[in-house]
C-alpha cells in the first residue's frame, strides 16, 4: 500500500483561501467513488492561523502505479483545477505502508 500525502499553500486573503480550500476538499472527497484504485482519501483544512499551509490530503492506494492512475484521472484533474491561480506551493510525500 502507498500513502500519498500532499500539502498545499494557497494565495489570497484568508477568506479566499478558505473558500478555495473548501471547494477543493469537497471535490476530493468524492473521488473514491469515481477512481477505482483510490481506496480512501482524507482531506484536512488548517485551523491554525499561525501556520502557512492551508490543505493536507492523505490518499491510500495499492501501488505507486495506482498513484499515477489517480493523478491523471479526469476527476482528479478537475479537482486540482480548482486550485488554478491560487496554489502558492505544493509538497508531496509518497511512502509504502
């Protein structure tokens, strides 16, 4: 199994960042019903105003090849598109668990 962990830092006012992050979260949480190899996904919105990162997601997939299937699936691409113009930074770690 592979855990795919991604954090996003968004640009804009706190209200704009929260709005974009919430829309992104809602879209991502629908993906396990649409993307077959995606076992689960958990999406968290940062509640700590002293921190700079806005969203974190943890997805569980069977293999690294399945991470690529997930990443390139049209439903995931559409969800990621919600961050267009708002993504300041992205950090990702994929590890076997």
